[in-house]
C-alpha cells in the first residue's frame, strides 16, 4: 500500500485528487497508476484503470489472474466493473468512499451473485494515511477557493 500512497502523492503534485494504485503479480509490482482526470480531461483517468491497462500490457493478457490491486481509496462502480472484467482476484484498499464506493459503501459489486467473477476485498489498509491524504487535499482546495472568492462545491 505504501507504493500506492506514493502514486497518490504524484497525483497530488499535479493538482489531481490524490489517489494511487499499484498491481502486483506473484508479489512483484507490474503496474502503477495515479489519478489523471484533470490532466487528461478524461473521465476514465482513474488510478485503478490506468494501472489495469498497464498490467494487461505487461502480462500480455486482459485476464489479470494471480494479481492484487492496491488502491488508496475504495473503487467506484466504473473501476469495480473493470476489476471484475479483468478477473483481478483481490483488491486491497485504504479508506472507504461513502459518496462513490462500490466495494461496500454505496454498493458492493465484489460479491454480486449475478456477476461471473467475485473479488476478495481487504479494506482499511493504512486507512488513516490514505484518508488524511484526501482530507488534506480537499481542505486545501476549499481554502484556495474561499480565498479566490469561488463558491465551494457541495
């Protein structure tokens, strides 16, 4: 998870929401990603999707068997969909996302009986560090907007 947190720091340095992800295969890191939605103006620029694409290229297969995805924030519905479709067996995440999480918060797609693949979840790994990254980022963003006279999003 510490490597995913390092990826989150890269996102923050680019004024992106600090979310980072890594994928391991047989205990070796094969892919890294961090949020790039603002940089690329691409709504799919989530850390998980970037890492999944890199891992598929590295393994030469869309089936990411024997892998573990580590991500600092609970995956959203889009990312959980990609995780399921990529057949990633295990997702380790830092903190829950009560506004958009699809691994237990709003939804739990990880074990939906209607789907053909299930994902083992390992939540709350380095939770306080992952949560602090996000809390600090959004507090600073709100502060900058107040100073600029821009209304804060609700």
